[in-house]
C-alpha cells in the first residue's frame, strides 16, 4: 500500500518554486506577489489563509493579507477588488470563501480580474479549463492531478468515482480526470447526495475521490481491493482530549480503507498541503504570463 504523501510532494513543489523565485530575483525583477482577502473571523478560514501567507514567505513571494470586518458591505469588498485588479505590483489574489451571508459570492467572483484569479473560480477560467484552454485550474483539483501524476497512478481507461459535485472540487476534478493528458483519460462517474446505491458505484471504482465533507463516510466494505483513494475531506470534529478541542477528520475511515486500498491520501498531510502548493504555482504562472 502506498501512502500518497501530499506533505512531502507539496514540499518538493515549494522547493522547485523557491528555486525559480531566486532566479527571478537574481535577474533584477521583483518576486511574484499574492494577496488574500479574508472577511470576518471564521476559524478554519483564518488557519488556511495564515498557512497560505506563510508558504508565500517560504518560497520568496511577496504576500499581502487584507482582513476586513465581518460587517463589511458588498460595496466595500467590490471596491477593494477593483483596487487589487488595478494594482500593477500584484500578480494574483484570492477571496477566501465562505463569505458572510450579506455578500453575494457570485457577484464577488465575477468582479475578480480573470488574469489575477489564481483560485480559478471565475467563470472565464472555469470555462477555459473545461475547454482545455490556458487557464488557472482551481488549486485543490490541480493538486490532486499533480499527486496522481507524481505517484504514477494509472488513470487512463480506469473508472473514477467522484463523490461530491462542488464548484471548488467535485465538478472540476471530474472534468480534469476525463480530459486527455497526464492523470486524465479516466471514465468518470460523479456521485452526490441524490445518488442511489453509492456502494454499487464505489465498489467498481479503480479510483475514488471523496469530496463530500462527511467524516469517515467511506468504509472498507464500500471499496474494491486495490483501489486508489483520494480524500479531500477536512472536517473539524469536537474532541475534548485534544488541546485544540477538535481533530481533523477526512471523508474516509482511514485505517480500514488503507488496509484494502493500493494507494491512499492521509488526512492531514494529503490533499490539503497540495492545495497550497498549487496556489503558489498558479501565482507563479500569473507572474510569468504577465512578464
Ligand atoms: N475556501 C475553501 N477552499 C478555498 C479555496 O481553495 N479558495 C478560497 N478562496 N476559499 C476557499
């Protein structure tokens, strides 16, 4: 059984990016610059954004964290976005989701300049991705593709079941894995909350991507011997015995599934670190396309 080590792979990627950044600096250019807008005080979002900023510093990027109050209006946020769109010293930025309920997420995503949309959430980037044109690929599915490729997991002609149809993970990974190219050429089934008899699908899957958000949902009896399991779940589950008061759980019952699978991503240390590395990769790409 192979553990698909996202932590190590992400570290390898960061070292590659760091080398490229030092070459950019040596040539006299400014380094790539990523900004993140965080509205409010959601605990998980604070953790993710903090981690993104630290990773920027590690590879030598410039980074800017813009924190806005929970009570920020849509108008103020749109003004900020316009300012970032116009900023020549900035290559890419993200607006951390979820946003407070008074803000229309769709309106915000549409306002981001697609050339700076390193999350790849703008319809222009999503459409271009689906049409196999140059775009920014959303960091989580991009990270899964990179992990499958670097570990040489055979996907061509294989049956992949994606559980979850979110715009951030399930939908894009189902598109990417069915396309031509590395980690592609799979026959993809998208399952979701209305799917009947999920086990009949997962039992026949060579690869399962779990992006449901329900802790330890996928059990050993739901998979076929020798399957590859990608766990995108990161749910905080209350645990009094832990200093933080919670533990992070994936969508997969890890121990029993790992005993039957050929390859599996752990949680934490699987898909999560890859997401951050691919955001850095997209930012470098935004910089290179501009220059
Ligand atoms: N919230 C959860 N995942 C993401 C992500 O990849 N990007 C942004 N902007 N928000 C998120």
